[in-house]
C-alpha cells in the first residue's frame, strides 16, 4: 500500500510515519511532503493509494490538494487531519469522498484502523485480477517458521524498509551483527543471498505496482521499491524473472 503523508509540522509528520511503520500485516510504501504544492509537484504522477493530509497548510490547503488529486487522478483515498473541530471542513471532505476526518492530537489506534480497513478494501478490489504464476514472484517462503528469530526480524525489517537503501552493512549495524557472520547465516539458513531476499520483497512490490496502476511508470516503480535506477529494476526483473517490467505488465495486466 502506497501512502503519501502531507503535513507542514515536522513533529506530526514524523509521528504519523512512526505510527504507520508499526503495521506488520502488509507492506507500506511511505512518502512525505511538507505542503500541498510539494505533494502535487513531486507525487502527482506516482501511484498513490492513500493520502493523509492536514487540512490547513500554507500555499495549498488539504481540501484544495484533495480536489486537485480527485479531479486529475481519481480513486485515491483520503484521510484528513486537523486541529480544528470545524464540521464544515468535514462536510466538504465528505462531498469529495474523504474516508475519515481525524482531529489532532491524532489517535494512533483510529489512524491504524483506518489504514488497515482501506488496505482490505483495496485488496478486495484487486482480488478479481488474474493470479500470477508463483514462480514469477519467487516460490520462496519468507515466513518459514524454522528460520531463527533474528532472521525473521531481519526479513520483517526488509519488508518495512525495502523502499530505502539496504545493504549488508546497514543490516549488520541495525541488528548488531558482524557483516560476514550475517551473510553466512542468511546463506546457510535460506540457501540464498541477501540480494535474493531483497529482490524477493522488492519485486513482489514492483509487480503489484505495475499491475495495480496504468499510470505508474517504470521510473516510479524503481523509485518506490528501492532500486536506485530504472536500469537496476530492469536487471532485477531479467535476472530473477526472465522478463522486463514492461513485458511483465503487458503479459499479466487485466486485458
């Protein structure tokens, strides 16, 4: 699920990101913007499932941002947050299809429940899409219960942060392991390298993005799934799946 958080107060923006990173049931790709203009200028062409936005901001209000995305993109869900208990804002938002209206200080449980409910709704919408051959999305169990707890925690970390730079050294520092020891443990336990595990998580997310949005470009997908360039994404598709992102989308998208 791809979520854009638009909030001009850094403290609140960081808190929302922190809350959403607690979600374990499904991967969340998180983007942030400091203003409505920033959100539109940087993410108007990115495939977004949900926008969480403050209602009062300089340059462009949350409602103006909602209306612009609604008119030009459609089908994006919105959650509006505000420090003002003003029902007129809620009424305007409801007319534009806002999913919920939350007051500051944000109730973490309410926010997470909203996001989980929206994810289930999105999943239900996509259920009728043709299933992908398992071999193309790695016939590999990332949730193998025989893995040691430390490795399961590392895999969970990858699932939550795959859109960022992840390396053996970064993981070693995060989990306080020697890099060589960590590499050997991953290889001996899974039979695969860290690179394989990263591609396993990232390409599943990339496949979902490619098939979930016709407007999401390959460049968008590479940026949203942790690949440093389109070339890297192409290399991963060709190495692991034997095809290109464009061919994959053409073959498996709903006709």
